[in-house]
C-alpha cells in the first residue's frame, strides 16, 4: 500500500543556496592552518563532520543537561540537546535563506566545552580557577576545537573555519578577547557575528526552553496546573484541550510543547526576516557591521518567552532537588581539582606530561589550565568514578 504523498514544497520557500546576507563559502575567512579545499562537500559541511567525529562530541552523551546523566534514561543529555538545537537551527536557517551546514556545525559544537554536571560544574571549576584566569564554557568550546582535540597529524584541534569558530564563541570578556586574536575581535569592536551564529544562539534557547518543560514535568519538579499560569504554555495547552479533550495528559503536554516550539520558531523567522529586510543588509560584512543583532523574536514574543524562562528558573532550575544535585556536583569538581592540582601523578600520563610542560612555560597557572582541561573533558560518570577512586566517598 502506498502512503500519502508528501506535499509539494510551500511556495516562497527559499532554495538551499544562502541569500546574499547569509554566509557564502567564497567569502569565508578561512582556517587557521592552510588545507586543500573541501571541494566535493563544502567547507562548512567539513566542519560539521569533524565536529561529529570528535571525542568531545561523543562525551556529550554522558554530560548533564539539567539532570545528572544517571538520574534516568529519558532525560536530555548535552548530546540530545545539541542535536535538538541543530534541528531548530537548520530548519529556521532554511526558511531565512541562511547557510544550513554552517548553522548546524555551530549548533553541534556550541556545548563541546561544557564541564560535567552542567552549570554547577562550570561554576565550581571557575571558582577553582579564579587566580588562573577563570573557566568559561564558551571559551572552552573554542579551546576544544582549536587545541584540545588531537586528531589530525598536520595541526592541533579540528582546524575549523573562522565562521564556525565565530559562532562557537558566543560571549567573551574584553580581557579574554585581547588574547584570542581575530575570532574575538568583535567583542572589542562591538560588531556582530554572522546571522548563522546569531540564529544558532537563539535556536539553543528555543530547544532548551521546550525540552526543559518536558524533562521538568517528567521528573515531577513542575506541574501542568502551575505551567498553565504562564501565558505561552497556557494558551497552547488550552487550545490542545479544546481540540483533543479525550487525549491523555502526557500527549497533551507533548502537543503543547511542540506547538510552543513551532510558534517560537515561526515568530523568530518572521521577526528576523523583517529586521533583515529593514536593515537592507546585502552581505555578511554588512551583517557584521550592523549596530545590533538581526535574528530576534518580535517584542511581544520575547516578553512571553521571557515569562516562561522566568518560570523555569524559579520553579525548575532552583528546585531543591536540582539544588541538591548541584551542590554535590560542585563538591565533586572542587575535590577533583584540588586532588589533581596538588598531585598531578593522579592524572593519566598524557596529562602529567602536559602539566609539566605547561608548568615550565607558565608556572602554576599553566598547570592549573591542564587540570581544568582534564576535568572539563570528563563525563558525569567518569568524574563520579574518579572522585570515588581518590576519596573513597559515596556522592550521588
Ligand atoms: Mg546549549
């Protein structure tokens, strides 16, 4: 039996070729280390494939998004989060006439520098690194793709294009920007990144807001009645209930979340296209020179989305159970940092060697950076097992 034929592409859907304001490979600022062109697949697809084959990407499977990995098999991890971000980024990029492979590469790489245990892990590592330049996951994502992945004989890192690296570096202090060269220049000059980078950033927000509702409900940390008080959720939930009154609760919330994600994406496309048209930008250079970002929600959607984010912050991210996990996670990271910094023979041979070299070059701060790279690369469960091995103490 034949299925129902897929509908024809909607009229007005742009072609796969980027619009003039999108990123074109012919205008790329290139890679740090010279390489033969990636003629058959294109430069941004090559970036995407290098990211997918990296060790850091595979480790995202066992890193916390909101819940520590072993809490349950159905929760998002950093890997599934990154894939969801890539999906939102790709489909909205297509509608806006932006470069899809570039958007996808940025989305897949955006969390590569995350420590185990999510933000709690990052904050703890940052505290440990205070006198050695601090720790920030964005900068670490760039460090992973520029230096830490050792996969190719000709160069350290993945040697990604400037545009992918620019998108990975979402935020950066002026102090750090001064040390990073061209990729961070915009934080000193206050210019914008490509529209693809702007889009990947907002796709991250759309993805985590919608999947955190799902995970929060699944874990019973938030409830549908409370969520209904938030306009964006309430409005879509009511519509689903009117249309499908018999549907079981779980499917109602799935459908509500799907509609929220779709509505956010539709608003983003419409408002961004209007902003792009109004600004009259006709090249990536014009986008970079424009005084403000052009990928954005409409003002009313921005407010509704903010109200939903506020709800999640108050009721989910600050929930006592999440707090408890975070406190234990912070202890694991701080204990490991202390243990490795004090005695680097506790680290694998490779890292001991790097710590010695870094100490010769940059003293304690060099050694601290190697310890921080080692810890940041750990998965949740590896960090827990290392902690158990060294301290023989049961945490989690
Ligand atoms: Mg993210």
